[in-house]
C-alpha cells in the first residue's frame, strides 16, 4: 500500500510539473492579437501602399505599406530596392500602389509595382 501511495504522489507531482513547462505558441496565433488568429490569405497577393519617395539613382523606393503576408511583416514604412529600375519610371511620391516584395540576398526587394486604381 505504501508503494501505491508513493506512485500516486509521484504521478500527481509529475503531472503538475509538466503543466508548468512553457508551451510553444500555436502556429495560427499572432502575438498581440488578443487571441484572434491571423488570416494569412494569399501570400502571393499584392500588398497595398503609398509611395513616400523614389530614389532613381540608388534604385530604392520608400513605401508605407500594409501587411506583407509572404514576408510575415506587419504594416510599416520602409525602403525597398528594386530588381528592375524600370519599375521606378512610372511611380512618384504620393502614388497609391500595389506591389510584391521578396527578401533577396538579405535585402527586401520590390519585384513588381503597379499604380493602384
């Protein structure tokens, strides 16, 4: 009987200790979302943004953008290099745009930009 009591106590202790271990976040949970899962949508979809500046000499466009789903980035303002300098020929500061960006060689690069309708 004493052995059974020890086994029961050790089992309860182990179960309690196990419940105190940290758990990894759920894959569908977003930090700071109040427990609501983020709906990723189509990661190939174009992001919306507003062009703040265009530096044609450096091939950089600064965009205040919404979420970049394919990069897992929240809305923010940042500069993007462009793979094709011709993309900068048709845009100017103040334009509302839709664009797609990738991380290429450690830098965020706009691979397509179109003026939003």
